[in-house]
C-alpha cells in the first residue's frame, strides 16, 4: 500500500490548523501556548482516510516568519502539500517564503486551498482567485489545482478530499527497500514508556526487533514499540509518520535533527559538497565563506558556504559549494536543503547534496568540479564508479561503498555488475565479502609494479621477480592477503604480470643468460656435483663477495628449473642428491621407526654438520619430525 504524507504551508493565521480539523475532526495544536494564542508554533500531526481506504499522515506547520525552521523540519518527507491562502488576504510574505522552501526541497505535488471563503462574497472570490493565479505564474504552483473551502461551514471540504485523492495517486512511492532512515522532528517522554521519537520514515522498513543507531550521537538503542497514526504495529514502512519508543537512551541525549538508522549504515559529516541555488528574489548575493543557517532533513545548523566555482552567487544563479558545518549531521547524496542568511534571517536559497564525504580540494579545482558535475548528473552506476576510483589502488569493500552511499548492498549490485560488464570495475568476489577495484586504478598499480621492477632489475639483473609480500608491503599493506592475491590474479589473467614461485615480474620477462650467468652456472653445477653430500654454504664456494647477490639470484633460477635444490637458507646442492635423500630416508623408515643424526651421517657418508643440514631439509619438506632427543626424528607422513 502507498503511504502518503500531506503537509500544510502558508502565511500565519490563514487557517491551516482549522482546515486540518475540518478534514480530520482533530486539532493538531497540542501546546498550551498554541491553544491560548490561537496560532501554531510547532509541528502538529494527525491523519485521515482517503476514499480508497488509504490512511494519510498530515503535518501541520507554523506560518510565522520566526518559525520557518519548524516549517522546514516539517516539510521533510511531504508527498503532497496544501498551500493555504486566505480569501480575504491573498498571497502574503510567508506564502511566498513557504513556496520557495517547498520548491528548494523538491516538493512538486501542491494543492492551492483558498480558505475563509465564508468571509467574502463570490465576486471577491473570483477576483482573489484571478489575482492569486496571476501572482503564481512562473512558480511551482502555476498549474496547481485550486479548491475553495470554508473550515467553518464545511464548504468545499468534500471536494478537497476528492482532489487530494487524485493528487495522491500521482505521487511516487517511497523506497521501502532502502536503508531505514528516520529524521527526528519530535522527542518526548511518556510515563511508563520512556523516550519516544517521531518523524517521517524516508526509506526502508523498521521492525520491533531491530536495533538502531542514533546519528550523529553514535549510540545504539533498542525498539520497545512502534506506532503509526496512533496505532501499535510490528513494523513501519517508508512514507509513514512513525513514533518509536526507544530503550537504552534518554530524552536529554536526543534533539530534533538527529537520525535513526541501522548501526554502521551512515556516516556523520561536518562538510558537504552541494549544488547551491540562489532565489531570484533573494535581494542580495552570497559571497564565498558567507555564514548561513542550513536546514537539511529535520536539522538546523550554522555553516559557511565556500563557493567552488564562483567568486559570489547573484540572485537567480547557482553554483557548486562546500558547506563547512559548525556541528556534525547526517545526510546522503540527493538530499535537499534550504539556506537562510545568518543575519538578518531570511531564506536566500537551497539546493541538493552531491557528496556527504567530500575529498580534499581547493576552489576552482577543475578535477573536483568535474567530479561533482558527474555526481550531480550521472547515474547511480557513475557515482559508484567515482567512489571506487577515489579509493586509489586499494580495492573498496562493497560494505564500505554501501555506507558511503547510504544504500543497501543488494541495491548497488546491479550497477556494479553493469560496471563490471563494461570493463570499468573488477568485482572481486571473496568468500565472505565483495571488493571493488577500479580498472584505471588497477593499471596504476601495474605501472607501480613495473617501476619497482625496473629499479630492482637494474641492480639485480639475474633476479626473476619481486616477492609478492614485498609488493603488498610496499603498495597494499592494509589490503587483506586474499584480496591482494586476487588483484595479482587479475593482472596475470590480463597478461600484464607473471608469477613464478611467489615472485612477480612483468609478463614475458626472462633473465638474460649472458657470459657471467653461463660461467657461474657451470661452476655451480660442477662444484655441487663433485661435493656430493658434503654440503657447502654459499661463502664456502670461494666466490668474490661482490658477486654473491648475483650468484644467489642464479641459484634461485637453477632451483626453479629443477637442476638444483635448496637445503637451507644458505645451502644448495644438486636436486638428484636431494631425491636420493628422500628415497634413502623413506627406506630407512621401512626398517626402523626413528632416525638419528649419526644414522643420517652413516647413510650418506658425510659429516655431522652436513647430517644436521639434511635433517633440517627433511623436516622442512614434512618427511620427518622431531621426537625425544634433539638428534632423533620419526616419519611425518
């Protein structure tokens, strides 16, 4: 079922609260002061049913100029607005300001309600309607349906309900599958129940079993109960006026403007990048670093507007800006906002949030401006790609992307698969998590490996590659090992790099086997063949100190080729001797359960020192393991 929130707007004392009472039979003025003075000072809430049985929530907003902040808070989540104009007064200053605020907040469905029609005759009504229509030309209400009513006599109320039903049918349903997000507009305590918060659920669904977080406070809280339109319910959905009875949190800790959402689903921020639009009749311009009142969601803050692409914005102009907030709040891309001058206080403009977590950048930075332009006009896939690319060569976890975009992972996946298909992203599907790697950044990573390799190769011409862990430590230290391995796998599949024995080098690279290489190879083969089981350390080969690093690299190549085998960190021999060791030790275990150093020495006709090296080798390959005395081993297979 579609859930509709209807709001009122209009000048003070034009009959908004009386109209709601005529529609619903209930008075939304709840404060003693409101009843004494006969004017609305804070938000009021009630509901009524349409002809098809749908229940509509109604938000009654104050009309006084000094209470615009309350009006802006109440406008959040409105699907349809009744713009109230008294027939005996016509359009007044707050009518225009409320109209501007609705336009800035993106409210498009408006019904113009001409109230107090019982106070004037038909001729006056015709003239008033004509004047109102003339004044509204070029505004969002130019083609709004108009209904004449009297809350006193009931004139036009039935017709208004019919028009509301028709306009409500045109509204777009809220995103029930999104992350639950409830901007708080009221906080109070009920005896026997505790803390209660109310607001319009902008997206998602909340159930009584949920544990939520209070942003930007950072406190989790349990739900004791949920009410929608005064009735207890097990859950509430996007588009409904909702009251939550919360445990584990005190009323004094919460204020209007806070947001209730699942833990870890949103980021708080004190800086946002926006498209800022100045009203055509604002009366003055905005300069960079101008101090302003900001109304976003149900929150009211003070900020400084740093203009990114203008020196100043004149009435009617728009530009990109960075709003530096004086306290933290919670917003997401696409949220609408209103700004008013700090002093004197009046509405000057508003706009749309483009990036709640902006990167560093200076005014007139062309790369930053191009990025924001794409976030403003681009698709969800474009914005996903921008966020992933902004992470640099480090793959970005899908969970982190979802949090940055305040969007469920499941809703993002179709866009990510689209980006994977067109080659923009690599999607790394791990066992428990999905990571996203920008293809352009993967090429940057490849170029970093190539540069690192060029430096290594210049110093060590016989080295076959850089150890994987060295590359990870150098470029992707914070990336999980399995994710890093997947990144390398992608570059191998693309034939950009090759991996041999845990060593990374550019694809197609092979060591140049020059005269030094061939001379060293022949020397090593002859020396190790003649030495047999009298194992030699590298220094015992008698080679010049200056050549030892290159010799080590040549030894590694011969091991990779299967000619030599490595016994310990500093000892090599012919591979066929190591094969003989494995065969002889296995045969020994067919006769006896334990093998000792002295038995190894006797088997291979070598020294005790070399016997220890041979046992270290069989331990390393898992053929033997220590038991009892240090000198004894048993089979380990």
